[in-house]
C-alpha cells in the first residue's frame, strides 16, 4: 500500500475525495499462470467535485524489469502511472479514465473527452496501445471490472459490456505484482476497489 491509499473494512480506498492525492496497493503474489488469467473486481468512483477526476488504473508491475514497487506515483493526475521526472511505472496498466486532461497543458497526451479505458505501457500516457469507450464509468455505485489477459487476447469488460478487445496482445513480463492506483488533481473523487478475484484461464 502506498501514498494516500488505505483499507477501510473490506474496501480499498485509493484516494479520499481531496485535491492532489495519489494512492496504490499491490498483491505481493509474483507468479501468474502462463495460460493467462482473469481479474474480476468491483470499483466505485464517487463523492468529490461535480466534474470527476482522475480515475483508477489496474496495474501490472513488471518484476522482470523492475524491483518491488517503492514508487508512489505522481499526485496531480495520470492515475499514479507517471511520476514526473522519475518517469512512468514499469509494466502495463488498464486505465479507467474519468477526466479529460488539458492536452495543451500536457502536450502529446491522448485523452478523449469522455470516460475511457486505455491500455498504457510503462506509464506512457502519450501513446496508449488501445483506447476504448466506457460511457458507464460514472455511476457512483459499485461496478464490475473484468480483465482477461492471455497471449493473443486482452479484453476489458465493465458491468458485462466489452469496452476494449485487443487481439494482438503480447503480455510483457512473466512475473508481476498486480494492483490498483488512482490519483486526483484540482478535481477529485473517492476511488474505491473491493473483492479482487484472480482466476487462471484454461
Ligand atoms: Ca485523463
């Protein structure tokens, strides 16, 4: 657990609804089935400012290329995937992005002005591997996120609807910590996750 994250009962609160927060938490399990896996969890984005920000990311920290996660992200945006001068997290992430960043302020960032789901490599938000829409991200209630990762296929579903489906997927790294991160900036929400379940794919 890092930054402003805390556990309250069975809920992992990644950020409280306050400005410039960043929080993350990881399971310390390292080895995942080579046939692939499915992550199923619930998340909730609520409270805070009328315009929502910034969102939640499911993160795979690549242990073949990086040590254990001492990184604590960057408060101010980017869901904790980017740490200013220290660069991005090492690995890949699925971002559930609720805030349209000012692309003039952050040149090169590809940030559609609707809630979206992206695949991010090494924290580089300027070049998402894929972007999908997720108009159902802002419900203020628990929503189910399912991520299936296997060689040749990455799929993200929210409340049963497929929001991103990538056939040409070569998961980087065999050993990783899986977790979640979130951040806020001038605008903010409470970002929460609960009941994470991992299943091996056949
Ligand atoms: Ca954004």
